C-alpha cells in the first residue's frame, strides 16, 4: 500500500516535469527572430564591396548588367531583396543601379505612412540605407564620391 502511494507521487512529479520541459520548448520554437534588418545591412556592405573593390568604383566596368548577376548572386536573392545604389560626386548623380523586387519600395512606403499596420507588422520588410565614401575612377581620373545604398528585404515565404 505504501509503495503504491509513493509511485503515484513519482508519476505526478514526472508528468509535471514533462509539462514544464515541453511547455518551455514550445515557447522557444514558436518565437520568431527577425533578422531582415541585419540581412539588409550585410547585403548593403557586400554590394558596395562588389562594385567598389578597395573603395574605388570604376565607372567603365559598371554596365547594364543586373547588379545581382554582376556580384555573383542568384535568382533567390532577386525575389527577396531590392537594392538601389546611387554613385555620385560633387556634380551630382553619376550612376544609378537597381536590382531585385522593385515592388518592395511601395510596401516600405506603406509602413512609413500613418496607416495602422499592427496586424501585419511581421511582414514589414527589413530596411537599411547608408552612404559610403568611395573613390570614383572615370577616364583614369580618381575623384572623391559617395555610394548611397538602399536595401529592402522582404519576409521569407
């Protein structure tokens, strides 16, 4: 009789521990970690390194080729990312390179607007914009310039 009472307490203790372990693991795996802003930051740096190795943009090398193809990225990146790079100097814009899903621009503007987006916030695209100081090589003349990079990353499907 006494051993069966102790067994009931042991079973109850094991069940309680199992509920705690399974409950904690369910919460840990349900949590979504949003890394889209970080992806945008990393991609922007990689794109600048691609078009301006050693910090020098050669305008003769930048052609009409797709920016992702030029930098060795595939079709998967073109579906999730939008990249805009504007190379300019003191006189103004010299080159504008755009690749990726251009529809992400208006989605980004929607989130920047005053509309209430609380119910769809998890779909907000990642965003990063920065100006990088570069040298511009044109006709064997090296001048100071700037590469303004804007990257938008949409959520994974």
